[in-house]
C-alpha cells in the first residue's frame, strides 16, 4: 500500500518546485549561504520570493546573489495580478520580449490593471510585430474571460486605430486552428469589418423604426411635438451611454458602426475624418440635451 500523501494545504501549487540538491528558500541571504557552503539556487529563490511578494529578499537575491532569471517570476506575477512585484521587475530593467510576454500573461488572465501598466513599457515595434500572436496566446489561455483581449483592443494597443482594427479583423477571418474558437467568435461579433457593417445595418434599422414611430405612433404624447434635442435623446441616449461606459481609445467595430450611422442620420457631415470614437461621440453629444450627457471617456 502506498504511504499516505503528505499534506500540502499550506503550499501554493503554483509556486515553483525546488530542484534536487538546491536550497529553495528566500530566507537565506546569498552571502550567508556562500560562507556556509550552501548550494542556493538564487534564480529559484527569486521565484519563491516574488511569489510571496518578498521585495526585500528579491533585492538581496539580485544585488548580492546575481539572480538574473526575471521572465518566469515576472510572468507569474502578471498572471496573478501582483502589481507590486510586476512594478519591481520593470523598474529593475526587463528585456522587451520579457515585457511583451508579461503583457500577454496579464491579458490572458484578464488582469487589466497590470496589462494597463505594462502596455506603455512594451515598444511599439514589438507590439506591431507580435500583435496577432499576443491576441492568439491571450485567447488560448483566457480560461473563458476575454476581458483582457477587449482591454487591449479598446486601448488601441498598436497606437494606430486602423492597424488595431485590421489585426482584429485578420483573426476574425483566420482559419488557423491555433486561434481559440472563443476568441474568433468574440472578434467576429464585435471587432471585425463584418461587425462594423452589421452595426451600420442596425443603425439604419433603428432610424427607420424611429421614423415609423414619429409618423404612425398613437401615443398620447406625440413625439413630433417634442423639441428636436429631446427626440434625439429618446432615440440615441442608450447608444451614447453604452459608448461612454466602454472607455478606452477605440470603440468596438459594432458600436462604431451604429455610431457612424447615428451621426450620419443626424446630419453630422463627412465621416471620413471622424471615424474614431471620440469624434463621433462628440458629434452625437452635440445633438443631445445637455442634461442627458456627461463628459465622454472614449478617446
């Protein structure tokens, strides 16, 4: 009969496993270990110290023990959402690829706060070169939540709206088996060119319904008798509020399509140069009663 398993309830299963012959502890300063001829794996110890957020020990292991393996601990901290540890590694100095992988880890686990911190630290040329792989990896490891992916897209993570939309559309159209079905369905529904066209169609249908109500409505309150801003508010305040609540620099293609159509129907002029969320939302807001709106957060 096999012996009873050793109880491990007090040990986090995600903590790095010790290697044979090493002393996997963050409590032994490297100088003391050297004096006593102890075999301390400083990189492994750094992993343990970062897991338990022992910043002082991490400093010691790097400065005195010359620990250099930042990638694993950084990625695990990003995945857990441990901002203090992530910030410490970034301030110590990380390679571009390490930062990119940490961003992917935070995105995949929907640690939006950590992803928002890391995003400005990853060079744009790295994001551009690896944009599809970042989204694919994040979708594959998402565990069911795509909030992190949505954050990157809403944030215009490539710093170019056309490029960010194009990357999302390429994933929507991809037949690559490495693309998680949930990710593909998400971008197809919200971020693809087809979603934009569907948003335009929804906007047109909404406008036609409004016109039918104005012309044939039998309500005791005749909408045609209301001031124009109130009529616009009744028609478009739900869309306006949904766009405001999204936040970020970019709207999803579906919302953007609805907003483009709303602005067009309101006589917003040429839309070629106001294709992004902030300009479109400002144009719609101009037609709404002031008491119904608040400062938009898109843009």
